[in-house]
C-alpha cells in the first residue's frame, strides 16, 4: 500500500476525488491517529484526503482499527474526524466516545471519578458533553464533579458546559450539574462553622483565662476563656480539650456542654454554632502559644466575672452565670454519650442530660 503526504497545491481535487472513488474501500479497517501540532497538513493513503488539521508531528500515520480501540483518550482526541472527498464533508471515521468514569450515588445521581479524569481539556470537553447526554438518557439526577487542583484547567470547561460551583477546599473545587427540569434539589454547601470555648476552673475557684494577641480594639485587655474552631472530623468535646491545650498548655477532661450559641452571617455569610464546655483541669502548668495568645493565667472567678466587658455584655454575662450555677450544682449541662444508629450504621456522639438520680451529679443537696 502506498501512502504519501502532500499539500493541496500539488494535487488537483479532481485526482483526489478519483482516488477516493477507486481506493477508499480498502482502508475501511484503518483509523487515523489524531495529531497535535500547529502546522496544517494534508495526508493521503491513496485516495482519502482529510481536511486540514493541526499536528505536533510532521507526518500522519494510519494504524488498524482494532489496534487503537484501547489507545488512551489523550492521544486520540475526541469527536468525529471529517474527510473531504470532492469538496464534500463526510464522516467516514467516527471514533466511539466513552463516558467519564463514575459511580452512582444513593439518590439517583452520578459522582464522577476524580482520579480518572483526562488531563487534556479538549478531550475532557468532548467526554463531558457526551457523558451529560448519556446520563440524561438514563434519567440521572445530579452530577458531582470534583476537580483536584492539579487539573484546575478543566474548571472553565465544566463551567462552560453548565456546571456550577458548589464548594472549594485547599486541594479541590466541587462543581454540580442538575439534569432534570426545574430547580436543583442537590444539597447546598455547609451553612455553619462550629466553635468551642473551654470553661476550666480549678480547686481554688480560679478560671483559666487568656488574652488574645489579635482582637478587635474594644476587646483589648479582656481576659476570656480559651476558644477556637472544630476541625474536620473532630468531636465537640475533643475540640474543646484540644483548643485549651494548644492555647495554654493545660491538660483537661471534658465534663459537659453547658450552653451553646447560634448566630448568623458571621463569616463568609455563614452561620455560627458556639459550644461552651465545662472542662476539668488535670494539669496546672501554663505554657502560652505565642502565635495567637498574648497571655494566659489562672484568675479568681470573682475577678473574672467583675470585668467591665463581661458585666456590660448580656451574652457573656449569661454564659458565666450558667457556668457558676453549674459549679453550685443548680444547673445540669449536656454530657456526651456514644450511641449507634441503624440509619447510617455509625456511632454518634449524643449530648443529653442524665435523668437517673444515681448518676446525676448536677442536683444540689
């Protein structure tokens, strides 16, 4: 078989058309490898003249159809390859597009496998469009597309296809696409951040307090209880113990959640849940975290309560009043209990009062 490479100025279209009529059938079992360069060329294997395209190599080559059936999508590209015979476009070779690797979620949706995404944006665009059509035909609901940071160049492709931002973390961005007509029924991004505060008091009736290094001007000089945020997959009670340890170096044991606050539009238009936890100290030595804490000390409870900023703030004062009542066993907080649920098969931390008087240490004499 004779294969040649030529420019259109070297061979008239009439001869190309003639070659196409006489010889195209013998190449029915061959497929072209798609090229990736910037210089347009024409190639022919005795009669088949493709339209100009861009190649990264100076030549084209042909391989048997069965030999490329498992070739990586990155090398093949996507879509149909159009050939020109006697001036007419004809889809002589159509490579079968495959859908993106994915798995179904339990709500009739699709989760795209982020570890098996094509790296080439053009390949991704074609596969994504084909996949959406396929999933629509299958009656799927929502699509979850997680794009890791190393494949961030795929984000504009997905947005152009109709995907919307859902949330982002340090290593990825999550996008979604709602397939049925009508408003999206996919759950929104997390609506809350969760904070904790540790009320730690020793046998001398002294409260463990800190002054933060960075705070609003009105709070300069305020002695407050150690506070912080719960990190991912962390329990409320372990988060409170950790924050006290990080800021002051004091080891503690969780006793109860004595109260919690709920407020909206705090940070990034999110709501905030703040849990005040009663903790028991198991060490007394203070070692300040100088990255965020200016000072820390054991402060007499009376002196702590009498701070002007505490007395003038209704919420702060109420929190301290509750903690004082808890110390006098006139108030009972929420202790933590590990319980299993058949709905998700997981063990959860359930916070509630202990009503059994034999184990209830909140009731005074």
